[in-house]
C-alpha cells in the first residue's frame, strides 16, 4: 500500500509530536495508521515494550499495562483526530470525562495495541468520542471520552 504522512493519512511519531503536547513517558501513540478525510475516525498503534517505565512497579514479576494508560492512549489518538479539523486548529483537547469504561483483558509487554476512535459529537468547544483498544483482534479496553477544546496558550 502507498505510504502517506499527511493530515488524513498516516503519521509517524515526529508528526504526532508536532500535534500532541505529550512527551516521554506520557506520549502513548507510536503511529497513526489512518484518519478519515472527515476526521471522524482514526486508527493508531501503541507498541507495548518491557522498557515502559510503569512496568517496574505494575507489577514486578507480572507486568501489565495500567488500564488508565490504555484509556489515555485512546484519548491521545482522539486528540490527534480532533485536531485535524480546520476549526480546531490551535485548540487543545482537554479530557473532561470518561463514561462506559471497560477493561476487558490484560495488556502485557510484547503486545501491540490497535487503537480505534470514532467521533460521536464534535462542536466548537466540546468533543465526544468512542474509543477501543484491541490486541490481536481481541477487545482490551473501551471508553467514551469527552473533551473540552481550549485555545492553545503558546508562548
């Protein structure tokens, strides 16, 4: 397939870092595989490695990715998706609520999380999305996430 690295195609970590304010150890999206042309659907990847700092204490001997970080990865992909609409340029999505959160299976080192988000409602100041995280096609977590869109305070 043709590789693309534009606003509605694939994004590597460099482009993701230009959009999201998150940095190590909190940047939890490694690649965006697709963002639909209308910016209402996105698919991304988080590669889970034993080198993640949280595995040292969660849990020694039985490393599992914290569920809240799986949800955070979905929220970051959602923020990337929302930022692709013209009216939201210069706005930062800030998480305000989580609903219907379910952790369905453990995520362990070596897993690849496939993150999927769909916009339910997007307005000028608020966005509501549904996110899912899958490992090998099996649902690992899901949530509905609401954001407030605030003006980026640059400088």
